C-alpha cells in the first residue's frame, strides 16, 4: 500500500519504519526540517532500540523516505496516518491544533480517495472534527481511529507483535484497508477489534489511565507504609501473587512521567468534566502523582535539614524510564528544578538522555559521561531511572567518592540491608530505612 505518515516522532517514525518493513511504500512527512534532514542523512533522531536498522534497511530498499514536502508525501497516498503530537493545553484539555492542522494539510494536497487514520491519542469526538474538515471534499475519505499502544524502549516489538489492534471506523472500506494493513502483525492470533471511532478514542485513554492509576495506587500505599512502619515490598509481594491483581505497574517509585500518562490522565479528567461526569478516581491518580514527584526532594530536605543551598547532588538517570531518551514529564526534571530552586548544584548522568537534558537545562547543571565521575565530591546520590547498569554498581567506589555516604533511591533498586552493610544511609520508597 502507498502510505503517508504525518509526524515523525516516537510513534510516526516507528509506524512508518515498520509498515515499510512489511512491504508498503511509506513516506514520512514532518514540518521539522532539521529532523527530516538528519533522517535523510541516515541519522535517527530518537533513541529506540532496533529502529535504526529497520530504517536503514527500508530506505536502502526504497520503500521508506522522508520529506518536508506535503505534496510529494500526501498527493499519491492511499492511507494517511496522522501521528503528530497532542500536547496538553493550560486547562488540561488537549491542544488539537497539530492534529487538525495535519488533516487540513492532507485535504489540501490529496489527489484521490483515501483512508485517513488518527494514530495520535485524541479525545472522544476528534474523528468527527476531522470528518468535518473533509466535508465537501471531492474524493471519498474514510476516517479511522487507530490509537497506538507501543511503549518507548520496546516500540518495535510492540508494533510488530501488538497484543491487540484497535480500529474505530464506521465504513466497510476503512475496516477492509486496516485489516489488510495489520494482517502481517496479527499472524500469531492476537485480535483486531473493530468498533466505533468514539469507543476507539476512549479505549486508549482508558488503558493509559488505568496503568497510571496502578502506579499512583502503589505509591500512595508506599507512603502509608513509611508512616506506619510497614514495608511496601512485603505488601507488594502479597498483592502481586493475586492473579486478579497482577504483577505489572505495581512498583513504588518517584512518580510516573513520559509523554503519555500525565497528558492522557489530564485529558480524560477534562473529558469527564466536559460530559458532566467528573472522574474522581483519575483526579486522585493525578494528585498522588504530583505529590510523589516531590518525594525524593522531601527526603533530601529532611535528611540535610532546612537548606540544600550549596549542597551538590549526583543524579543517575534522567529519562522518564529506561531504554528511552525521552525526558518529557520525567520525575528527574521535577527533582532537578526543585534542587536548583533550593540553591543546590546538580551533576547528572544518563546512558542515552544527555542530549535531551541539555535542551532542558543548558548550563544550569553539569553533565558527565561516566556514572562514577558524576558522584565525585557530591553530598548524596539520587537514582531516578532504573537503567540496568545502575542495578549492581560498585558501592565501595561510590562511597569513596561521595562527600557523605547517602543514597536516595527513587526506584527501589537496592536492598536496604546491602546498602547498610556498605555503610550508606539509604532512602527508598515505602520502606523506612534511614531517618
Ligand atoms: P512527538 O512529539 O515525538 O512527534 C510528533 C511529530 O509531529 C514532531 O516531529 C512534529 O514536528 C510533527 N508535526 C507536528 N505537526 C505536524 C504537521 N502539521 N505536519 C507534519 N508533522 C507535524 O510525538 P509522539 O511521542 O510520537 O506522539 C505522537 C502521538 O502519539 C501523541 O498523540 C501521543 O500521545 C501518541 N502516543 C505516543 C506514544 C509514545 O510512547 N510516545 C505512545 C502511544 C501514543
């Protein structure tokens, strides 16, 4: 099929690359000229394991190309994916200007009948708004809602082997085309669900908000565990062995971040308000997360006394989760801002997110290429992303290089007894370890 993907971010680039890898001809269109020229030079602008290889293979086979020229990309396409960003606006609603802008661009340049697919995460009713844009258009347009469930860090595998594919459409042609397009990825028998556009739009928010709710649930209990001198790790063991509850997304930590959960929970809350059904469960989810993002800073303040002025902190891990360079809404960003506001100095290390960090903090913090260099002369180390390389570090080396042997662990990576045995004061989440 001849496909155009509008927006070459984490979702659009992965979708474009994977669709081309199964034999389709894909043109990726973006308004960001810098991004497109680096893609044309063979440089992949995001860190996503396995993506480079797929892109290079398909560019070489002439099935995948990149452009800023809407006419070339859109004109001959038969399926057009809108995969542009959907940032939150001030009131928590989604700013749909990129999505609606992309739809208008498609209308302007499209030569014939086509399927227009909303891959961006959008509120209920957005497909109708896009349909309105095409009213009176001279060719037939099927509007499909196809929310994306990939996870950064495992995006390729998620895309090639999705647990399910969701297709919202009210046309037979929309169903047929999407069924054909996704067939190669569903050979193991995973389902494709056809439904209304509105159900598809809501299903995506339901899934993400539920996962965010699980995180806030365990974090809230973790804080109660600290107050009551219980241990959240022991409580968690009981929860996760109940098959009705399940094991995933129940790790206490310093809050959820990323480009999806915070934004999607906010958007669902706003949707509830708009439809006169306040979603208190997700209002609480968000509120707990806001508190949780400050939990490491509060522990630092409690440990060091009133002022953190002129204290120096090493931070390991900046990305919002491992295996990505994405720092959007990362808990590390909240912590660093709080530390800078308090007059502290910050030294940082992340295996892949340093370039992203420089875009956010410029020269307000220090950057190191080596985890151990980062801790030299610091008053404490804080761990904010659970990268594998932080799991079994050389604690003796850390202790030698820190001014005082204190570790704040925002991801509960270490065993309190081990850290105590190494002579650290160790703070983690949900377990009273050091006072
Ligand atoms: P992103 O910010 O990484 O990329 C969006 C891209 O769209 C940018 O490169 C931007 O320049 C481009 N763009 C904006 N307007 C354009 C236009 N009119 N024409 C062409 N290009 C345009 O965003 P992302 O993380 O890929 O997310 C895209 C959507 O997918 C969002 O709605 C997001 O919620 C959803 N989503 C994201 C993930 C994820 O893990 N990142 C997962 C599932 C769903």
